[in-house]
């Protein structure tokens, strides 16, 4: 069942991503007659995320590629994101993860607080 709270969170994220994508892809409207300097071609806009991005995909029409899978964490994508940054050279890379901890890269993950507590308890 889709709760109202989760719906508001998804709507907020979608609105923020849409505004960001619009801002990133919009061209500046300048009225000066000075010659423009040549610019590099624009790289793709890549979006990485979890189930929230999957749910928001229909509303992210101005992005070039959406790479998302529900239940994943940032650590699941780090290698792919680094490779994409080098090979594809995106102009913008949007990252959204809510903190899932069910994948192998998050097993036995310890925050600094947990590590400090264990050290004090020894």
C-alpha cells in the first residue's frame, strides 16, 4: 500500500530532480551581442538511484539516462559511476539513495558511532 508520507517524499524528490534537470539543461538567455566562445559538447545527464528514482522515472524526461534499481545502496553503484564519469563524461550526475542496507556491500557496515561504541566497550 502506498502511504501518503511516502507519496509526499516521492513527489518532493521528483520536483527537486525535475527542477535540477531543467536548470542543468536550460541555456542561458543572453542579449549581449558579444561573440560567444565555443564550448565543448554537452555530456549526458546521468541519474543513479534506488526505488524512488524508479518510481519517479516517468517524470524525469529531461535526463539522458536513468540507472536505478530498488533496494540498492550507493556502494552498489560506486564502480559503475566512476567508470561512467571517465568513459561517458557526463555534464551532470544526479545521485539519490535513501540508505537501503540489504545488499552485500552494506553487510557488516559500521558507522563511526558504532565503531567508537565498540572501542569504548572493550
